[in-house]
């Protein structure tokens, strides 16, 4: 790899790492590769579920670029004064086997992947919580498949599949057919049923539109579900009052955050009309929307995330971008066509209003 390309990659890694460090207080190779677009979250989920033999099978770049990026991350972390911490990566399978990152199993490279870089500014309590979260054994996972599949054991099929020995198995072959499915409609019931159940599995399904695996429920023992239902009935009134208090608190917090976000928009774009800044903040911060305003970076008022919220508003409201999409123009082509208009408006808004 040429020195120019190497230095460009090092800058990409450093930029991504700085953003992650600000958000979470730690940086890992997997999150870096997700951030720079080398990995997709569904493929990482499949690897964690035991459906890929190693992570590098999901990476979209050459091995030499991966090595360069890992070296660049280490160099940046050491310059920044971060502290290395080895993290266990365990498969969400019944055998709880260690996950592999590479095809060869090279220990030095495997260790580079497992190394998380921790901010020295974290308190002992924060470090302990972070370490517990990173090293926690994952839940067993059962998949609601989107297409037909064949069990590696009985050569039949089923509603759910469980990965064993890197192959899909039906619940009967996995000795889990005594479990019952509890949809993810009641968080308290699901939590209690899972806690009561000696054997359980989280049920996941790929959301093709959002390109990520989402929780659909849990498989638990029937007796555990009955005990959980009894407990939920006993304290339903108290939980309802608590939900109401939590809802009121979230609504107040959302109002405060929207005001802060609008103020930050006006700081970065002083020429933006005040009403428009408030509209952008209100739209971007809608709870559960998945918009950029709900991201961790936006919650921290990261300048790039706030700018992305403004760009999204301009793209949809001040250009013919949506009309182009409706007429069948590919998304990247549509963005390229309206980029000059977006840049002109942003440049005008960056100057104080006269």
C-alpha cells in the first residue's frame, strides 16, 4: 500500500476513533471497521451468532488494508494515552466457544482484534461497568429465518433455527423444543420469564429495511412463563404508576434536549432562521425515529452529527431530492445532483443573518 493511501487510511481510523472515544470512553477494532464502512452490523451479528467461521469473512477489504488499519489504531491509541484491555468475545451459541476473527487463527492478529482501548479518564466504577459489559457472555440466540432452510441434524425445518457447530439446527435437534415463544410485547414479563427459565434464547430476526437484527421475543420454559405472569399480575398497578412517571420524565428530557439541539444548530449556522432550527431539532430528535438526532453523537451535540441533521433537513425540504427518489433515481445519484444546492444553503446559513 502506498504511503499516501496509508496516511489517508490512518486519518480515517483516527477520525472514527476520536468519535467513538467521545461517545463511549473506549475504542475497538470492530467499531472502527463499522464506522468506516468495512463492516455491516448484520454481518457482525451473524458472526456473534456463530453463523460465520471468522469475522474477516465479513470484511469487504484486503488483508493488507486490515493490517494497516489495526496498526494505525494502535499507533493512534498509544499517542492518545489510551490503555489496552483484552476483551473476551464469546459466541451466542450453547457451547459458548470463543469467536474467531481470522481464518488462520494467528494469535498476534487475534489479540489485536480483541484489544479495546480505554480512556484513562474513566473512574474505577466506570471501568468496572465497561469491562463487565464487554466481557459479558451473550444470550443464546434463536433466529426467525426470512427464507426456507434445512436443519443440519434431521434435514427438516422449523419456525426457529439455532446455530450449533456452525450449522443451523431446529429446536428439536437442539433439545430446545420444550421452550415456548414469548413475543417482545411486555418488557417486564419477558425479563421475568427469562430470569425464571433455566434455559432460554433471545429470538432475533433480520430487518431488511433497517439492515440489522432486531429482537422479536424470547424462548423460555413454560413453567417459568407461568411464574412470571403471576408476578406481573401481582404488581401491575405499581408498574403502571412507574411507567407513567418514567414517561413524564422522558418527555421533559426530550424538550430540554430539543432546545439544546436548536441552540447548537444556531451556533453552527447563525444564518439559519430560528423557526427552522427549532423545526430541525424537533424533527431530528423524535424518540424511536432512528434519525441522526437520536444517535449518541447527537445527544452529545457532536458537531458532525448536528450538521448531518441540518443537511438532512435541507435535502428533503429545499431540494427536489425526494421527487428524484420517487422517479427511480438511485439514492447516490440523487444526492450528487442536489449537492450543490445543499452546499449553497449551508454556506449561506453559516454566515450571521443581516
